[in-house]
């Protein structure tokens, strides 16, 4: 019986090495200076293993909890948000070992020591600093369960990650005919077990950042704040010093020293990406929450979710309807200065007490429904002391994260009931401006020291306040009128939560349109409304259209119907009654 030619899971670098050497042998005109731009077949091997042979389910998810268990140089997957793009790194991509060309692609260290007299070629890779998605809710981890124990989960808790020791180990390891490294002996593994646990540098509790190295990818394929699942080769070196110029044997193969200074491998694991997938909130939900046959029951799910939101809001049915449309909203287009599709909501009439009752319950419910959600308590002290704005530190080349550096599709609840009279300092004024900018234009200002940069965002913003907010002018202002003194919600079951999550994700992603006949109806209704109320503006028409489309989406329909338009008009009538 012939075994697999490559062990992609436990020894991915063996597959890279063998495919490289086969490609070199089959290329009489081999030019190592440009070979990094070619896919010599290694990535195809991994894609076939992952997506054709069912290997994806065997790849362990890299997390804080299992970091010390994973064997170095094995295949892992990691999901995070791109917090910083650190530019490009030159590295020794190919070198000659005697008469044989070898490669360092997808790794930080050479498979064998590089002689000073060896021919070498510099290649280039991109560096991304990725962090856990801000505001990611705990249920999302169910999408990629890590309870399985595939073969790249090392029983050896004590592997020596040091570069010098690794080279000594490599001297005693033989590559077999298929490029597989023979493993350490069980006795060697066991005897090092205790030493590792006493040496490893702990990361911040509950979080895991990662330096991802990207190869052979166009510049614009990945953007700041994208949420991405990477699959690649994991390296983590607790013993490696940053860079000791007095020890030539420890000179790093990557030629971007400041990265090792500010992101030392003893604290930030490296992942050399072989393939990746961008993840939208809809992607995350659809993996775990799709229910067979559910599209035919959209109305049933809609009604059950609306009942739940109504109970959360003290049986204020009108508020629940607006919150439902709000949760379905997203930025669909930008036309000049107009942001199409957003629907921010300001619920007024809250006190600190009612915010602690209804507001907290609403925040918890939103966290159960959406993949990413945040809540901030807005006060003078908060505005004066908190860093909302992401800032580039040019002395280190690093992006200093701000609260408003969020993934697309994040929900943000702002509790303004804590905003008492007080004086804003310069930072407070700037933070208030940043929040207003996010609400109105769906952009976030980045401070790059020598210039300002506004990046497009897509964040649903809900404001809870005593009266209409002067800081955050929302698209919809609605007085909150609870019938009950407390939330009357019962804890939903897992099946209900899965259905609601699927519903919000699926309906939110529907393409929406308005037929020519409905356009005429809307125009006529708006003209008639302006004759009764001269304060109506073009922004009101835009909001009505957005609400109409979201109402249709809430029923699983892609085109605005007269029935749903009438429902929106009735909601607006009731809202204006409350305002008066």
C-alpha cells in the first residue's frame, strides 16, 4: 500500500521543499531571482488536501488555549482582523546547499545551515499584524470548533524552539524520499516536557495576536480591518532573542529587524500563509446557523424574533420594529457624500436606571444575534480619556489601535445616559467628532501623524439617551415607551438563536431594488407629506426609502412592495406622534 506523498498536516514544509526541488529539477532555465513569483505547485497541493480531500476539518484552530500544545511547523488556521499592515519583508528565499537549490519560503528558518559562501536570493513577503476580532461574541467560536485533536496537536509540550538548537536537531534529522522529517524520539519529547512549561512566555489572557506573512498576493487583495481566516505554517519561538548582533549564528533570515523588536517571536506567533478566505458576518453565521428548509419559513422566524425584541424592550412593539430594521441595515453604496443603506437609531427617554434594565438586556440580546458587537458608556470622562482614534506610531511603524477600529458589520451601542454636564478637553472634542463622523458618514478618521486618513466603515450604531442626542445625530429618533417596568424576555433556546442569527445574516445580504411604479408612488407620497409638513427634507425621503427596502428584506423579498411601503408609512406616523 502506497502512502500519501506529503504529510500536509504535520509536515507542510516537507511538501513545500519537495515540490520546490521537483520544480527546480524540471526547469533547465531556473532563475532563483524570480522564482518566488511563480507557484511551483506547493499551494495546489495544500488546496487539494484542504478542500478536495476533506483535510480542512483536521486543521487545528490556533487559539490562546491550545498555543502551547501545537507542534511548530505544522499546519494551522487562524481567524483575526487585520489591525496593521506592516509593509514588505525581504528574506533569503532560495539558497544553494552544495549543488542543490533549497527554499525558505513559508518559514522563518532554513532547513539546513546556510554557509556564508552559499549563493542566496532575496525574495519578498508582506507582513500583517492580526488580532482577535474586536467585539467578537463567544458563540462565533462554534463556527470553527477546536475541540478536535488532529495529528498536528503535539503531545510534546517541550519542543525546543530555539534557532540554534533547531539547527543542531536538523543536523541529526534525515529527509526521507518524500521530504518528510523524521520526528523526535518519544524519550526526548518526554524529558523536555517540564522545561517547556517553565520557559514559555504567556500572551495576554484571552487573546491571541499573530504576525501573518503573505506570499504571492496582489497588493489590494487584503485591506485594513478585514476579517480573514488564514491557513498556513505555524511558528512560535519563545527562546529566540530579538537580534543579537554579536551572535552571527542567530542573525534572522528575515531582513526587517524592527518587526522582531516590536513584535518579538517570544510573544507573537508567526503564521506563513498558504491560503486564506475573507470572512463577512454573513459567512460566519451561515457556517453554523444554516437550517435546512428555513427560507420557506422566513415569516415565521421574523415574527418570533420580533416577539423576542418586543419582550426585551418592555413590550414596546414600535421600538422593536425599528430595532429589527436597524439590525438588517448595512452600507450598500456611497454616492458622493450620501451613504446608502445605513439606519442608525436613537432611542430616547432613557434614564440611567432604565438603561441598566432595558439597555443592558438589549445589548445582551444583540450580542446573542450578531457576530460582532460593542457597547461604550459615553461620559465626559470617557470622551476625555479614551483613545477612540486609531493612530500610526511612525517611530515604530505600528498602528496603535483605537476603539473605533472595528470590523465591517460590527454593531455599536452607545449609552449616553451617563453624559452629565462637564468640560471636554481637546481629546474629548476630537473623540466626539470621531463618533459623529462614524454615525453620519460611516468613516473612521485615522491619525497618521503627518496626515489624516478617513477609511470607509460599516458599523450599525444604536444610541440610548435621555433626550435627542446632540453628540450623535441618528437617522431615526424614537421615544422609548415600555409598557412593562422590566424586560419580560425568556431565555431563547439554541434552535431559536440559530434561526434568528441565520435570518439576520441572510436577509441582510439580500440584493434590494425598487421598481419604477413604486418609485412613482414614493415620490407622490413624499410630495403629499411635504405639503402637510414643511420641515421634511431630502434626507427624510432617503431614510424612508431605506426603511422600505429593509422592510421588504425583513420578509425575505428583494423588491419593495406597496404593502411594505404602507407598513413603513404607518411606523413613521406612529413615530411622529410620539415625537409630538
